[in-house]
C-alpha cells in the first residue's frame, strides 16, 4: 500500500515530489512501480488529480511527472548514484529466507548506511520509511532502531488494542497510557465508516433515483476526515 497507493496519492498532491522506492528484488520493485503507474494513468485518478505523468508512455521503473517529480524503483543493494529523494520507501528489504543469512542481513544494512542515508534531497525534511515484517533481531528495522531517532508504527499479527501504538522508539508504555488514544482512533474509524457508507448510499440513490435509499444519511462532515502520514527519520 505504501509503495503503490500512498506514492500515487503523494504525487497527485505534490507532483514535484521525488520518491525512491526499493524492495528486496528487482522484479518486485518493478511490479510495484508498474502498479503505481497504472493507478496514475487511470481515469478515476485523473479525475481527481489531473494528468500528472509526463508523456503518453512513461517509463516503468523511473517515471516522471510534469512538475519535475517522479518515482524511481530499485532493489536493495542497487546503485543510487545521481539519484535523490524527498521520500525514500524501503518496502520488504529482505526475503524471509534471506533474513537467516548473516551475509544478506549485513548487505542490506550496509547498503542502507552507505548508500540510502545520503540520498535525501534535504537532510532536515527528507523522510525515509521502512516497511517490513520483523524477521530477525538484526534485520534492517532492528539495525536502524539501535541508532535511535525513529518513529515506529507497530502492527501486531494478532490485533491487540493494548499493543497497537504509534510511538517514538523507547521502552513500551503501560497499556493504560495507550487506551485513551486507541479509543479516539476507534471513534474516528467509526465516524469515517459512517461517512463512507452514507456517501455510497447517496451515489446509489442518485443513480437509481430512489429517495428511500438516502433516508437516514446525513451530509458527510468534513471534520471527520483524517490525514495519515508515514514514519519519518
């Protein structure tokens, strides 16, 4: 989702944004780039953001926008010489079986330390996002957390409202401290769900000219909209 939908949304909002996306293999990196390009070429995307991509047949791995931004795809360990990004997304830097290899873990960590970290266009505002399932104590996430200064979003495989939290990397807080925020998130989710359902019902009513479908649906409240963002270094 972050390498595809989020990038398409971010480039629609700010076509001058330069994004670098990396995954463990070139094939996966190209597949995610192709999916992003397909979204940005779709009619429904263009109705919202306009014609963002440069040219009628944009490249797959390194496509540009008409405002100087774009998305560059590479694999972990790939060359980034001459490339810079306002946003760098590393999505699945290791395959599960590769995480058991000391050499592969070291290769990914060294590539991050010696290549990726210097590729931000602006060291103060540039963001690096790492998305992965934890596979080893010394995988890339474990490696960067040891250095400190990272915001973490932890999504457990088994959803536990006490375990789900967004926090600065530090010792975990007690469950009682997390509950108020979790309650607010739950209420916001319920409001957003109601707004989406009512909007969908309104569209169906308009298409079918059936006034009964609209009964009980209030006008969506703009205040219920939420903004989301990625983790920043």
